[in-house]
C-alpha cells in the first residue's frame, strides 16, 4: 500500500498568514493492471489527472499533462493563461506519442491553486472531465466542480436522478478531456480563502466507491490530511476498488483578518 505524508507551506500576509497542509495518494485499485491516474501536489497547484485510452494511452495522457503543469509551477506563475498554455503543450505531447493517438485517449484535469497575484489571495478551481474538487466548510461538504459527463448532462436536463446516475451504463463517458486532438480550456471557479476550509481533489475511482457522506465522514474523523486520505483509500478498496484511485486532501489555516463567509 502507498503511504501518504503530510506536507506544509506557510504564506506570510500583511496581516497574518495562510498555512497549508496537504497529502496525496494514488493507487491502481483492485481490478486494473495499470495506474492511469497521475497527481501533482506542489504549492500552489494541486491537481489530479485520470487518463483513459487503450493499452498505455491513458497513462501517457495523464503523465504528459501533469509533467507540463509541473513545469509551469516550476517557472513560478500559475494562472489560467499559463495553465491553458501547459495543457496545449500536453495535447501536442499526447498527439506525437505513437501509443497515444487513438480516439479514446485523453485525461481529465481537475484541481485547485492558490492565486496570490492580487492583494487578497483566492483559490481557483479548474476542471476538465469528471474528476472532482470538494470543499469542506462550516461542517458540510460541497462539490465545487461540475462533471463533464453524459450522465451529468442528463441530470442537468432533468432526465435522470442522481440515484439513477450511480449505475447508468454511460457512467464512464465524459464529454470533455485533454486528448491528442482537442484543445480545451478548463472551467474555473474562484473561492475566498477561509480559515478551516479543506479540499478533497479526487479521481472518479474514489467517488465510484465512496459517497459524499463517506468522504465527509473521514474528514471529520481525521484532521491530518495523510490520515484522512489513507482511510478514504482503504474504504474505496474495501468497497471494490474498481478503478484507479487518486486523492489529495488539502487543509487551510488562516491567521489574521479574512473575508467573511456568506
């Protein structure tokens, strides 16, 4: 079993500080031979990529995308413009790889970064596909990202209930991905930086096996990100582990003045 370790980073502010703690885990699961998920947890960007495609195509798509995003982080400026440049380069990488050019090859890209380009820092979530960002705030859990999937479109159109969606035959069909022929931009959501917030960023290998209430349960059980992620992974494997599973748990502690919640 992989082991999670909790990392930390403190960002000084004029009137206090933002302290982040995070841990990440990825696992092949019980039924897959290859882990086509990839993960990047490097301040200020925390991202999960869930690859898809025959043979090793999905693994190439997700690892190429994460490599381009990691290179962008290393250059020091994370922004929507630079994220989209990195994703465009990843599309080229995928398209040029001889084992990743079939129509089914691609990857989700989902995560969150801390934007410090303005006087008041904010979080920005990004999403392509059906991996998810959850926000734990004031004792409750909410999904921030919206799945790009056939099932989600049916739910939005009122043709399918969330309960019916759980076992729908098109449950794995996504409508947007980073692939060898698609230049796509993520959806973005901007959020305030609030003391006590916690994020869970995960591939659908977790949400296939664990309900939102299950994720909330383990967050409430464990303040430590590594312990929370490890218990979520154990529960997902125990419930079947039908897909690759990747989890990031990110805690936010803010001292000094902060914006009021709504």
